[in-house]
C-alpha cells in the first residue's frame, strides 16, 4: 500500500484551478466552509440579504391556487399548518449552518447522510431551485406578456437571461442588491393590502366566503386541508436557500450574542412568517381579482392579482399597471437571483462528487437556468399543484431526516458528532441513518401520494414523510450505534496548532476548519482538493477494510 502511494505521488503534479475557481468573489466558496476572512458582513447585512430572497411571488401564486382549488378554510389552515412545521424544522438547520459556516449540502453530509449519500439531496435541492426559478420566471413572463405584449416563449428567455449577470458575483453583489431594494419592495407589498382593506372593507368577508372550485365550498374538508398543507410544505426546502446566506454569518460578538441569534432566527426559520403571510395575501387577492371579473383559471396569477389591487391605490389605470409591473419585476429579480445562486452551489456539490472536476460555480448558473427555462417553455405553471404536491414528499423526507439528526441524534442520543463534519476524508460514503431514513420515508410517502394506502394517506402524504423520516433516523442510529458517522478521527487542525494551513495538493492557504490530513499527499489537504482527487483510492480510510492507514504527521 505504501509503495503504491509513493509511485502515484511521483507522477503527480500540483492541482491547478481555473480562474473562475480561484476568484473568491465569483466562486463564493461554493464547495467549502466559508472562512472568517471572507465573512466580513454584519449580522444585519447577512440577514437582509437572506430575507431579500423572500420577495418571490410563488407564495402569492401558491396561496391563490390553494384558495381556488380548495376554498378559503382549507387553504387558510393548510397554509398555517405548513408554516408551523417549516418554522420548527428551520430552527436547527439555520443554527448549525450559521455556527459552522456551511451550506445545506455540506450540513446534510454531516447530519447522517455520509459523503456520497448527500449527493442525492444535492439533486433534490437543485430541483427546488430550478422548479421555483421556473415558477418565478413564469410570473415575470406573464407580466412581460400583459404589459408589453411580448410572446410568452420569448418572455421566458428574457426572464432567464436577465438574471445571469446579477448572480455571477455571488454574495458580494447579491447582498448589495437585496439590501437596497428591500425598503422599496416592502412598501409596494403593503400598500395595496391597506388600500383594499380601507376602500373595500367587505373584501374580508368575501374572502372568507370564497369557495373557488372547491367541492366543499368555503367550508372545511379534512382531505382538501391535508392536500393543501402538503402543497404548501413543498416550500420546506427554502431553508436551504436561507442557509446559503447564513453560512456567511460572522462569529458571535461578546455582549452582542442577541444580535447574532436575532439575525439567525429572522433570516432562517423567520422567512416563513413572511412567506405564509404572502400566501394568505395571494389567497385574499385571488378573491379580489375574481370580484373584479378575472376568471378563476387566471386569478391565481400574481399579475392579475396586483392589477386589481393596485387599482385601489391609483385612480389612473395606466399608473396602476405601471406600478404593478414594476413591483412584479422587482420581486422576481430579487428571488430568481437567489434561486440561480443556490442552484449553482448545489450543482457544484453534486458534480464535484460524481465527476471529480470543478470548473467553477459560475458554469452551473447557466446549467440551472437552462433547466428552468425548459420547464417554463413546457408551461409547468399549468400543473403547479401536482408538481409541488409530489415534490414536497421527497423534500420533507430529506429535511425531516436532517432535523432528526440535529435535534435528537446529536444532543440527546450523542451518537452523531456534536459538530458538522463535511470533509470526504473523515466520512463514510453512505450513512444509513440519514440517507436510509430519507429513502424509506420517500418511498412510503410517494406511494401514499399516488393512492396506495387510501384517500387520507394520499392527502396527508407529506406528513407521513416527515413522521417516518423523523422516527427512522434515531432508530437506525441506535441500531448502528453511530458507527457510520466518522470513518476516521476528525482533525480540524490537520495535526498542527496553526490557524492557516497550506494545501499540499493545490498550494493555496485555507483555514484549519477546511483541512484534513492526507496520507496520499503526505500533508494537509483542503476539502475541495480532497473531493476532486480521483487517484487516492481513499487510502486515508483504508482502515475500514482492515488495512492500517499510513502514518503521516501533517
């Protein structure tokens, strides 16, 4: 084994990254721990950037669709139930992401999924970003079509291409964009609601009596309520996009710990307070739009909602149209830069593990946007409820398994490491605790969704996914005695007391949290070079097969 390693080493040269990877402003540490040297934003700055992405109008579209399809009562309670679950599951994910400065992909690796096990969740998360990019892009394209007469097929292309230049520079540009547009967006969000309530007080009672196309009218039906909540739960993966920002949270400052906690809770699980409010707003505005003569078939489109609601604010129809268009364009840009950004991070994680190459995060922006554009051209907006209802089962199973590990296996059972270990050198490829729980929960809930266990199980399939994942995780952890969390002793400092280490593969310096001790390279190695190495044969973990690992002092 030792001679084989030496023979490989003699023919090996230093790893050379392209310009897109070497530029931290463009790359944004897409596959790494976010170092303290790069985390120069304040708690407020990070929180505002994270919350800026909540400007999307998918909430209004989903809320309007639920009200039309299931009636006011089922939509109302479904939205609130989903919001409560999303808030509670978001707390531990936000905390661990901010504390250990890792995105949701790296967090998943260390939360019971293993190095390759989290590969599947990268695709689940990437799917979330391009599904909602397509949804938001469709809303923007509808506005282009109505306000400027641009054909939808062309509008889809415009709505996609306009986002790309804004995402290239990552957090550096996004933090500025979200911060300065937030006051304008909040103002335009609140004004039409107040105007409708003041000028038409009866709109509230009309909303509460709104039946849409519901077979139960405006009344309660448990099956419709469960289905509505399941669709709303598709947004549970949004916490991943929040974590993509929260990983840049600065360290707690003595005497100002409250500021750190406030920012993490507001920008983490707190997003759903605004999100659920917007879903209810969409439900409300869809009833207002119908009152003004909008057909039920299109009343769930935000463009029609805001044309009707801004009509209460401005007596001039032309002004109302202009302001409504401006609000929609601003909202969609704010969210789709986040969707494209988060998608680029997730695809980077996926392909680096599968192909052992990393051309740079920027390349995957085009890939993610391209998939979203194909969905838009395929008119995915017309089957929104079906897509989100199915997707929520897998997304909830993933998040449920992660949260169970963070709140049960780590602090209570103490079978999972107390910290987040994300480096390939220290992890088994698959950990049955999280990965197994997600697979079991997904299979059962998807089968339920398609009617295998009856009507009630179909309606509450997302709840089944959450319950099964949450129960299976600690059970499997106990059965395996936590054996598959760490493949070797994890040394954050790679055998030295220094804060900054030089990677023996690429020659660049990184903070100790991003390093491991590598017997193949005979020195410290950064997490990215470790992920990309296809020649080492995982010799650092050879003790798994009973072969002693080569002793190297890093």
